C-alpha cells in the first residue's frame, strides 16, 4: 500500500495485494481485450486449491477483488486510523463508500460494470489464508463474511 501525501495529508492510496494473481471472466466483454496471462504451473493448484485465474461467476471475480482490497489493505488502514487518529471504523467505511460513489458518479459510462460487480453486496466470500496454510487438506478455505461497505451503500442500492 502506498499513501500519497500532499502537504502532509493523505490524498490518494495506491493498493496492490493480489496474493494469488488476478481474476477475470472470459464471458464478459473486455474493453482492452483479454489479458495475456502466463498460467501458474500445474503443481500450483495442488498447493492452493483456491487459485483460479479464469472465473465464469462474476461474483467470484468481485469477491476476490474485495478480499484483496478491503480485508487485506483497507482494514489494516482502518485500524491505523482508529488507533492513531480516533477515526471510528464506521466513519472509515462510510468514507470509503463515499470515495467509491464519487468515482462511480465521475465515470457514469461504466454503470454497467458497476452493476455487474456490485461492491455493495451484503456479504462477500474471502479466503481463509491462515487456515489454508495450517491445514493442507482442509478443503475449500473460503467463507462468507459481512461486507463492511454494505451498511453505508447508497440509498438507491438494495
């Protein structure tokens, strides 16, 4: 995570923690074409059964993105903001939703994409990284968790 400062104040955040690569769906139109991907070696699937690059289910693509951004990056930043600056978790997630909504309003031509990948869904599926690492034969290491964005979603969202 990189926090961009302007005169000592945070103005942007650059996030990257896709611990397991990328996800995309070949079933939807990609404005920039399909990614030129070098797939993981065959034994990678044995090590990480949750690692898939292509997904037909768009919810799985969205959940992977939210897992990486919300639960790996932004949650850590929320803890820092609360501990050192007194910003409550509720205030934090409300601000995150405000940024997302502002982005969506700034780029209305992507409305169809926003609907395909509803980041305000009530729950998301996240990977249980520790469980996967401790229990090699534990099967599917994912579970549903409440989406912290849901409580602050725009009123027009169900």
